[in-house]
C-alpha cells in the first residue's frame, strides 16, 4: 500500500462531489469541522477533514487514506518542528513518506489566502 501513496497524491482525478458543510465539533470546543469523501477512478478509500478554530487561530486540512492515516495535509497557526529538529513555521504542508510518515513538513509557497478565510485557503 505504501508504494501506492505517490500515485494517490499525484492523481489529479480525485474529487469531492458533496457540498462541504462546516459544523461545530463533537467535543464542543470553539472549532468548526467538516468531513467529505474523496472519489477517484481508482477507488481509493479517501476522505478529507477540515478543522477551523477562529479563537485559537488554527486551520487544518487533511487528506486521509483510511488504511494509513493522513497522507497529505495543511496546517496554519501551529508551529512545527521536523524530525531533524528544524523549525518549519506556523504554516506548513505535510506529505506522507515511509521514513517519517506524516511528521515531516515543508513551508508552502502557493498559499495566498489568510488563515481567517478557510474557504479561500
């Protein structure tokens, strides 16, 4: 399964058919959340989760492969240190690797929307 992860991430055929609906999280914090299934022609068991906490100033989107866990994600408002001990910063993306799983991140250059606009992000 792990050898398929690059193929899954690079596949541009993935899509979300349903409307995304943000709702209060189950543990009654000040966060809003959503979950949506991700379809693909290959039929991978994928879904995407989002979590936005305006009060804490955090936003997370995660692509989840049900058999592995998070294989790609975006975090904003959360400082991150990679396993090699260098700081990535408050805005970072994570891409799954066999060596580090989802613990290694990089600073993206393609984000222009602010954390306060989760739909634009």
